[in-house]
């Protein structure tokens, strides 16, 4: 697809050549009286732009994955700025290419890598063409692909990029360019099946007759050694519903039980059953399990059952979900081999025979799966996966030996997603080598409906948060099984892991009722604020509040990890409830912890009814002298949150420094009244009364953090911790200290680990808590280990720069003053006790469970 473009880059290239020639001809010594050319001055980039440009430059694939999950339009501008070295937003970048692209192609003297980052351009093209939002995104993505192809060359395209490009050209009906690219990239050799499917799509789009299309489809099947098809003569039917077998062969063997759950079925069930009755494998039974359809369907089911004595309809009284229906089918199944089939899909006549024969040929195999192609009923192939091929593994095609059920149990009775759990459980129990994925041939067509591609829970690169949580929960259970044991789900027993609330049978679309507070945050283990969020949740639970949690990805958490097990443990115990943004529920208070979560919620629209919204701005420590990067532009995040939850959010910060930044960017009415700083509650711990040291004092420090929580230098480290006047104990992770100061320089201290004593026991063994972080660490909020020392009744000594943070709760000193300070407090027991109580009072007033709940109640009942 060629677009008419201008000459701007050619003019720019000519100017650059003239400058280069002048520079090369100029002598090294420039005369003093020669005028100099003023260099254009540019303003420094904002801290927010610095953050996201850093993300896209250093974590491109992870950030692209986040962008697809977020479904954000705004995030495309981040990629555009990265691709254009900070010069343009998406529309500016596209406009520049539209105006200047042709000049670029013909001018070979310019290094265009100085204008664009080709890898980020490719990623942006992937995002645009994968989004499926509109034909405008598609056209912009194709322009980027074409530009990269013409200017940077074919060698820039990975297999992923090439497949995405040719698919996008097909979606735009640019078939001539598509065929040329297929040839240039050797895709017919590397991905022959995808190329054939692309050409079949072209026939449908160009209006070829049904018989021409069928002829090409049969050519594909012939090339794969599969039986050919015919069409029903009734051309009023959708093309998918006209497909019938042309196979004459019959294969027999062990009985296969095919379980087909259905509820209020549409006409597609006739196609599904016909495709099963026409299987070349003849020894089968088809168990249609009606999941509580009304009496309006009585005649339909009677008609189906009368077709063939191999078909049996099982009626149930209640609608309990497809997997409960499958388990009912299991109880009635007589076959040695079990499989399932959806009630509006079509399967090739060779499907069951291919899978069963693989099991017969290899007795070590327990299960097989096949590939399917998602299609409209008029046979336009589509996809919801992020990989640009139409044929993907069909989880519902799993065929297995009957003994599998006896060993690991039936399907989980959730209302969706249990195919993946069952297959994962099978693989965990027996090993992946005992399952064969026959994905080189498309054995089924799975029907999709208009609108389902953009409104469903799975789209290109997107998976609903509820599905992610279900996958995470069962995976953690599977992985917890000891070697030699098997994960088993038993009929009539509770599942050993929590599931999303609306995944329970009968709860899909249910109203989850009124919550006191819902915490929306990123709950993956790599999330920056996960420990603090969990502390907030536990405090609310301890106060007897009804608490929900909502998973929303943060742009700060890019690496793939797991949901923190502690969250699932609380849910499994019934302490908290999972809530998704598209669930129906009400909440007195919704707390979004980590305001950056709101940065790319520009397309999210929640069904929750929220009375009061609160966003917590929690800045991470940074290093002095390093580029300042901030993931949050507060007005943008609040605007998105307001719109997403139909609620005007208030905002608070976790330090006075951050609060000052909020005052400069948001209206004062948005700030929480009577709550200058949002302090995290500490866990409830039982400590004895404050006791002043008696004799030689003990200095302690514990850290599970990085090197920046330790002093700046070896000299400062020794001044603070090494003295003939006191003993020193370290608890926790000493690896950063050993690396920073040398292992030989920490031997003076007694080193204790979690395995030896508890944190409470460690505090009981010390008198002073001394914390002197590296001078390069810029941290304006309280640090939890320091608060824990105050809570334990210890005198805390920290640098003078932290006085605004801890107020009178700590003692302030320079490194060389620490030894003398300890001696003074050790010699004055009353002074020691007075200071220790100041620390405890600071914690009780600002970080206790009671003070936290008081703040929550004030917010929850603000309207009252």
C-alpha cells in the first residue's frame, strides 16, 4: 500500500549534507572572528517522559506486552516518542512519515537510524495492527511496516514481525503487496500453513464463490494428507454450516465418548453434531449434556437424539456451567477414550481418528490435542492470540484415556477457563511428554460472533485480570505438589485453591454486593508497593471490614512473575474477595495504591459503583545524580481513574515531600482532609515494656534491601557500626553489605539470620537501632524497618537529613557522632526510656492499625 508523500526529509537531508561538507572542509583552528552558528536549545524532558522512554528503550518487549494488556491508546504515544527519539507523539510521527516518506526511500546518503529507532518502530507497528480498534490503527501500522521495509530493509523483520505485517496487509485487502512480501520473506517455506490460510481469507474477502473457496480448502487438506469436504446445497446457510464430509473410509477401534455441553443452543449445534456423526472413526458415543435449558428446547433435543443411536441427550434441571455439565457427561460415558466438543464448532472428519490413532500407536501417551482456527460463520478467519497465525492449539480438543480421570479427577467446576487447568494438572501429574499436541493440522473451526473479538476476556495480547488470577491460582497449587505426588480434584470436595469470585458456578454476572473497601493495585510479586498494599489489606481485615481486591497492572511492573501467595492465602481463608473492574458490585471506598496504575487506564470502564475513590501517590526512593524518573503524571492518572470508575478521586501521598508535589498539580479539594500523609499500618506485634540498657549496649540493624540502605563508604560504615564501646548485631540480608564493603570488613559484628531467630527476638537482643543509608539515596518517607525498631521500643539513630521524616521519634547525628550519642543515652537510662517512648508514640499515632482504620472509616463514611 503506497501513500502519496512529500519532500521534507529530502530537503532536510540536503541541509545535513551541506553542513557535513562545511564541517569537513573547515580547518581544525577556527578563526576567532568567524561567527559561530547557534545550536538549537531544547528543554530537558520531564521526569515522567524520562521514565517511560527508559522503559521502552530498555524493556521493549515487556513494555509492549504491558501495552497490549492495558489496551491503552495513550501508551502508543510513548512508543512513538521512543521511536522518534523523543520528537513526536503518534500522530506527529505518522504525519512526518506521510509528508516525507518517499524522500527517505530514494536518499541513500543519510543514516536514518539517527532519526528513528527501528526496533521501537516495529513494536509500535505490532501494537497498532494487533489492537483491532479500527481501520485507522491498521493503516498507521501498515505505514510503519512499509517504511521499515523500504528504508531499513528486510533483515529488520523477525518471524513475528513478518507474520504480523502480511496478516495486516490481508486485513487491509492489500493482497498484491501481501503476495510480494510473502515471496520476499520466504514465508511460504517458513510458515506454509499460515500462508494457505491467508489465501483462503483472500478468496472470501474478494467474493469468490463458495465452491472456489472449498476447492482451495481441499487443496490445503490434501497437502496435509487429510480427507476432502463437500458443501450442502442449501446456500442460504452460512458457509461454515454447509461443510460436510466427503470421506468414504471408516475406521474402528476403542469407543470414544464425546461430551458436548450445551445451554439454549443455537442452530450451530446441528453443524457440530453433524461433524461428529461424519467422523471417520465410527465407534463413538456423543453425549449432549443440556445444562438446564428451558422446555422450549425439548423438541430440538428430541430431534437431535433421533438422528443416530450413537447420540444421547442428558438433561439437567439447573444451569451450572459447561464444566459441571462435562463432569455429568463423564459419569455416563462408556468409552475407553474421552474428549469434548463445543456445541457450535465444526470438526474435520479425520479429527477423532487422528487423535485416537496417536494414543493407540504409543501406549505411553495419555492425551492428545489438536489445532483449531477461529472463524466467523462465513469463514473469515480471525484470531485472538498475540501471535499472528490463525491455527492455534485448541484446549477443548483434549482427548485422554479414561484412566486419567481416575488418577487426577475431573474438570474444575468453574464457569470458564477450566480447560487450561485440567491440561496443566495432567501435565503436572504425568509430565508433558505424555501429552502430544497435534498442532500442525487445523482439525476444527471454532465459531466466533460479531463483536466477540473486542468485547471478550481474551483478545490479541490481552487477557482479563480474572482469567490471569485463575491461571495464577491453579498454577501455584500445581507447583506446590511435592515430587512424586499428583494434584487431584475430587468430586464433592472443595478445590484446594481460590478462584475469581465470578468464576464460581452460578456466579457469572452476579452482583457481589457492598464492600467497605476495595484495594486496586498490582499484586504480582515484582510490584513496587506490594508489601505496603498487603499491610493495608490485613489491617482492614483485622478491623472486620468487608474487603475486596482488584488486580490492575502497573507500568512499573514489567517482568513476568507470580501473584504473591499471601494474597491467595487470604482469599482462600475467606478474608478477602476478588473483584474485577467489570464485575457488578458496590464499594464505600476504592483505594488505588500506586497512582501510576491510572496512567494508562484511558480505555477502561468499570461496572463498579464507587462512593468514594482514593488514589495513593507513593514515590520510590531515587539516587542523587541519576536521571529523575517518575512513573506518574498525577493529572493524567486522576483523569483516567475518574473516568474509569465514574467517581471523582481524592488523592494523598506517603510523604510530605510528595504532598508538596501534589499541591502543585491538583486542586486542593482533591486532597484528603485531616490526612496530610497516608501512613502504612505496621503489623500488630507484642513487645515488652521499654527497658534501658544495662551495661555494654548492643547496636543492631536489619535489612532485606539493597546496598543503598547501607552507609556510603567503608569509613562511614565503621564509624557507625564498629566501636569498642558497644557490640553490633546484623540481621537479614548481608550480601549487599559484603559486596559493598568486603566480607572481611563485616566480621566484627554478630550476624543472625531468619532461620536462627525471629524479628521480635532480634529486637529483644539489641538496645539501639542505627540506620545510615548511602548519602546518594534520596528517600523522603519513613522506612518500615525503622518503624519496626521504634515499635519494639528501641532508640533509633538516623542522619540529620531525615529529621522532617521521623520528627522527634528518632535521634539525629552525623556518622562521627554516633558513638558518642550511644554513650550518652547508655549513661542516662531515663533519657533513653523517654526517647524510646517517643518512637513508640510516633508509631501508635501514625502507623498503628487503629490510626489506619480511623482514616478508613472517615473516608468510607464521608458522605454520611
